[in-house]
C-alpha cells in the first residue's frame, strides 16, 4: 500500500520540523527568544488545526495522516514540556508535565492495542480530550512566554492552566481506560 502525501501531511511534517527550530530559538542568548519560541509553538498549533481542517474540507484524509498527526502533536507537546521544566525546574511543574506526557504515552499505546483488536473506535478522541488539548496548548504557550504581559502574571496563569490540563488529562485517561476495559471484558 503506497502512502499518499498531500497538503495536510506536508503541514504535519512541517510541524515536526519546527521542533528542532523551536529548541534552537529557545536556547539562543537573545532577549526575544521566548517570544519567538512562543510564536513557533502557536504557529505549530495553527498548522495542527489547519491540516485537520483541510483534510476534512478537501476530502484529503488518509490513514497515514491520521497516524502522523497525533504523533506530531505528542512530540511537540512532550518536547516543549521538557524545555519548560528544564528552564524553570520545580516539582509542581515537573509532576504536571510527567502526568501529561505519561497519559499521552498510555493513551497512544491503548489506541494502538485497541486498533489491533478492531476496537479503535471505542477510544476515539472525545470532547473532554479536546478541552484537555486546548488547556494544554494555552498553558504551554503561557509557560513558554513566561513574562508579564499587560500587567497579567503570564507564568502564574500558565501554571494554573497546566494544573487544569493535568486534571483533565487524568480524567480523560480514566474515561479511555474504562471504555477499553468494558470492551475487553465482554
């Protein structure tokens, strides 16, 4: 079976390619490195939305794209969480990041296993998963930026949103595990 590349797939590859660029910019000894890193992350998030939108709107959905898109998302989130924790090492940030990364690995593995037994639909993305992702992306953006903006404590807001996304992460993971368990016990 040949893999078809199309615009949404190229956008997903672009998102993966932005990971090393984000790392380079993040570590540059430059006063705007945080702002530009945040911009790269936000642009990556936009390409995530855009590739999905184009795939559905232009009927360009492929099995390879459906596989690659969440891989790109998880790579970007895990990588940037590691950057943020490394830059501002403390246990509260590290625990929240570990919960999020651990959940992503667990659910990705669960989805793969459920697909192998023909039950992937039982663990498809839920509305709760979408809220979790939104909170996660906002939190990571704020934590990357970190500086006050218009008098708002951006870093503190990022922490609170990250804690919220960690709670949503655990909640959605439990829901997925329950759905999978109900399927396999039948």
